[in-house]
């Protein structure tokens, strides 16, 4: 726990960098879905997001421990995790499992909306983003 406290700023920077990189890779792959690009089949395109997302998840867990705020206990974090699961599901449909191009595009756009919500919740630490009471 002390290690996390001593390195909190570094962990947060790593987390934010992973968010930017993960989101950028998702946007790029979504554009390639729209273009029906063969780039989606490249090995680095299939593996890099998993590596980045692993570091993203690990840094998120360390930050939660460092803040002593946990899903179910803190509403904003519960909302963020729930939205993350929705984002992952939509992303899977958008990039790999959509049965047709139109479904993939709609899923990609919906995933981007959910991603914007997740980022908003993270920044404000509010599940409602100030929209409700």
C-alpha cells in the first residue's frame, strides 16, 4: 500500500497514457472497419490493444487501491466499471463479432459514446456527470 502511495502520480500518468493510447487504437480500428481495411488482420493490430488494456486495467486497480475507493462501495466507480463492461461488449461487436458492416459501425459509435461517459465519470467522479440532482 505504501508503494502505491509513493508512486501514485506515476501510476496515474501511466493510466491516463494508456487511456489515450487505448482510445486512439480503438478509433483507428473503427475507421479501418468502416473502410473494410486489411490492416485489421495485422498481428500488431490484434495484439497491441490487449497489451495496452492490460496495463490500463492494472493501473486502474492500483489507483483504486491507492484512493481506497472501490466499485459497489463508491457509486462513481461502480458506474465506471459497469460502463466499461458495456464498452467492451460494444467494442467486441464493432471490431470482431458484428455480423455486418452496419452493425459494426453502429456498435463502434455507441462504444465511443460510452467511452466518453467513462472518461467524464473519471474526471468528475460523478456517475451522473452533474446532469441529475
